[in-house]
C-alpha cells in the first residue's frame, strides 16, 4: 500500500478516536437536555470540577486550604495520604451526587415551569460560580492526573503495520494513542450502560417517561425532583469520565472547561436528545475535521479544525434542524 | 427613606472603594495588570506574585525606593485585551509610573494610549517587537529580549549543536494561531534563507487542547527540530503529544513563554530533555531569596503562599520588579527627586544599564544578561540562553551563557516594521544624537 493511503487511514482512525473524546463531553449535555429540556452551559465546568476533585482527593489535598490558612493563620495543605485511583473515583462520585442534590435544591426547585431560557441562564450562573468555587476549593495550579491510564503511541500497532508500506518508503507504522483507545472502550461501555439503564431499570423508564412528557410523568406519580437529581448525578459521572480522559492529556486546569466548545458542533449535528446521536455526531465531526485538515488544511494555512467542525454542523443544520437523531419538533398554531 | 438608605450605602461602597484603590500621595505607583482568573491564570499568578513580592521586599528591607514606598496597583485582566485596556484607563490617573501589560494583545492596544498619556510601557519578552526602536516608540520598552531575538536564539542553538551548519535540516514551527504566535515567522523565514534550512509552519488554534492533526503531521514529515511558540494549555498538550510520538525532546525548543514548570510537569518523565529559551535564571540559589524569605514570606507579606518562589514565571515577575526598581532609582538620581513622574521614569528606563555589579548588589549575581538601554535602542542587545528540563530533579538547568542573537537579520526587520508604524501614525523619528 502507498504511504499516502496509509496516512489517510491513520488520519481517519485518529479522527474517530478524537470524535469519541468529543462525544464523551456531548453525552453529558444530551442526558440533561433529554430529561429536563435544559441546555446545561455548566457541563464543561462540571468536567473540570469533577477532575479537580478527583485529583485533590487522590493526593490528599485539603479543600479550601488557602482560605483556611488565610483565616486561621494555619499552614495546612495536605492530609498526608495518597489514595488508590479507584477509591478516589468512588469518593468523587459521592461528591458529584451531593453536587446534583445541591443543584436541584438550590436552583432547579425554584425554577420549575420557567422558560428554558431562564434555566439556561441559571446554568450560566452555575458555571461561573463553579469556576470560582473549584479554584477556591482546590487551587488554580495545574494538577497532574494519574489514574493509571497509559498514553503514547501503541508500539505493538506500529510494529504490526510498518510492513504495510513498501520497503524503503517513508512510513513508520500506524499511530494511535493508547489513551484514545482506552477512551473508546470507556465510551462504548458508557453508552451500553446508559442504554441498559434506561431500557431495563425502573428509574431508567421513569427517566424516559419524564423525557417524553413531563406532565404525563407527573400524573403517574414520578417525582420530577428525584429524576432531576438522578440525571444531574449521571451527567456528573459522565463529566468525570470526560474530565479524566481530557485531563490525562493536558493536566487538570481551567482550560478543561473549554472542552465544551468541542461538544457544541457534535450536539448540533447529532441532536440534543439522542445518545447514539452524540456518538455518531462526535465520530462524524472527528473524522471530518481531521480529514479536512489533512487534505485541505495545508493549502489554506492550516488550523482549520475549530471552524470546520462548526461549518460541518451548520451544513447539517440547514438540512436537518433537529440534528441527525434529534426529535422533530412540530408546533401547531 | 429606602432610597435614601440605598444612596447612603452606595456612597459608602464607592468611598470605601476609593479608599482602597487610591495610593498615598507620596507612594511610587506601579500598576500590575495581572490575570489570576481564566484559562491562563496558572501562568499569570506566579508572575504577578513575583512582581508584587519584589516590591514588597524593597519596601520592607530598604524602606522603599529612595525612601519612597512602592505601591502595587493590581488590576485583573483575565488575559483579556478589553479588560486590560479598562484596567489601564482606571489606574492611569492614580500616579501610574510604568505598565507591564503582560499580554501582547493588551500591549498593542496600549501603545498609542500610553504614548499619548506619556506613561512608559515595559513589555519584557513580549509585545510589539519593533518597539525596540526607541526613535519611533519613545515610551515603549521591551528589554532585555524580544520575540525576534528568541527566534534567532533557537536557530543559534541548532547551529551550535550542529557545528554551525544546519543546511538541509527541516525545522517545524508549532505556533499559537494568533498575533503572538505569528511573531517569529518572518525572522525564522529570513534565517532559513540565510542558513539553508526548510521551515514548516504548523498553526494551532486557541486554546490548543486538541493537537492530534498537528502532531500526526510532524510524525509524517519528521522535522529535525520543532520550535514551540505556545501559551497556556497549548504548551502542555504539545509537549505531551511530542512525547507520545516519541519526538526527541532535545530537538524540541520552546520560546520563553513555553518553558515553565507548568508546561512540562503534566507529561511527567517523558518531558525530560525538553529545551526552552530564557532571559533570566531559575531557582532560588541567589542571596536575594534569603532576604525574600525573611522580610516577605516569613513575615506573611507574600502575595502568594510562597510555594512558587524560584519557579520560572515567579522569577520572571521578580526580575521585572528588579528592572523596574532599578529604573526608578535611576530616574530619581537623574532628576534629583524621590517623587518621580512617569516622564522621569521613562528617562530612568532609557538610561538603564544592567551590569554584573548592579545584579550582585541586588543579590541577583548573574541572574540575567548584562545589557544597556539607550534612546534609540529600547530592546537592549537581545541576549538569551537555553535551559533544559531535568524531569528527575524537577528543575530547569541553564545550558548556555546569555548569548547574542543575529542582529544582522533582526535589526533590518525592526527598522522596517517601525518605519511602517511611523508612516501609518505620522510619527517623526526622534533625534537620538
């Protein structure tokens, strides 16, 4: 095979992997929008907060230590432990459950029956509050996330594929990051779990009922408040997964909250209410932007990925405003 | 009655705000346009702390500058150009002597404003490179080095390790796709023509969290050297991706804004050997840091909690403080008054001469290059060094002395760009004698 053809395959494979990473972020948006009609602007910050909490707990960092030291004149920073990753993840999940309960009690409960734009604005406020709260709680320095996920190109794959090109050609084997491979497996497991949960559990069916029709769900005794707590908890869990995968690349820092920007074209393309849509949308965006950068990018100066993802999404929007898998909204006058 | 209460409360709030922000009349006021929030806070905090701590040290140890207390007026920009301009407008009337905008975007916006207001700007290692031409930019200073010096230092290092010949070598520039990131392109192109290497330009869009395409391209094209011109998360991701594709770290050279501990630590041991340019030393192995510990950190007067002292960006802010204080002292000396004005401060900056004796006297022997500022040269000779990351010890090591950049290539570029600025803005070149 020609190296150029193999490079194209490599770009597509890496585009698919990048798409999975985008989908991980988009899933959190879909879950909340599907169950409550809220576009959660704070989803990116939730990923950041969850990852900060995970690293803080794992490293035994004292939360609010700067504040405590400033007020009481102490000099405490660490509890002196280093927890195994799995324990830290479980404790972080508990924190995200508490977070979901607080969001419901302090924000959503008071905004029942409000316009979607009001709820959207409430999540903007939540995002900015959490940015500051996260910094206050865990500090703003870059945190190194180590939960044992390997990174770097797979040597095994490179060795297996190096012979695919003719000998003497400028080809060094197929490159795929091990972190991306793991993210793909995690995303697959996540989607299967979410699907099984929503199809085969009583709570899952209640979630679907609320998603279909709030009023009807309330009339058969489903507690909307309880469902909101569950949905925000699951979204918090998805945010943790996304935060871990992205944070493993760059360290846990403020910029992690900006990964939400990568999820928006995925949502436009896949639809705001479809879990498979988030996955397929992510894959299309990932492959589309990488292929465009590979083929057209060099001709127009490169750095095309950010804007091309939105252009691609807008093209889809023209033909399918509800996205590929979104629910078609028909309002009769 | 309720309205009256609200009005009274509002007045109280305004009055207390004024009380907090207006410095005592005799203070020497140094605004600090810092960014402690937002995506670049992790870099902005140590720099702002270093700058503030140097001023606190001078106040606590020496009783101020020539007997006048130095006061920092900190204003949060969030690394946002618009906010930076607002900070300038809100602080310039409070006796501001010199601004460190700490952002190329903010610097560009402030150049005409500060020039019109007669307040000097010091953009140390950033900003508009051609501002080094003091005949055109009479209030703007960018000593001790600028971006184009940096590009030349990177090429000089390649020349040094290749016995002076890099003809036929492939060099890739991975840069932040912004005015800042594009600064070195022209210089690297001119140097490519001179030394015969090929240059590939690889832009990365803000914020740079995802760089898979760029590093796949590098893996395909196998350049001999990669020069990194990034900021914030772009640096961490670039170094991680370079490690992932097993690009040799000793052939990976970042500009000084891509060379802090924050940039290399997330990649762990795989970042070992990464190189970065610098115009000052790192660590705390200088006498002044003992004073800092005694008078500032232990006294509970540090801007941060003291754990950043000695890091690259803290030391850069500290160094900016040192250069500012020395220029202020010189201004006092030239004009024979302790209570200097921005115009006097400008004169002090223009007469600044940093030599070994001055640095040693300040407890910073050999901390930075020796240089001299003049009426026509606001950038100094553009000396710089290369440092290398040692992952095992978690520290940077200086690989070289502070060396000269290729001014035979850079000076014509400075002259051309500044002449263009002068023509656009109807500025007549000063006569520097």
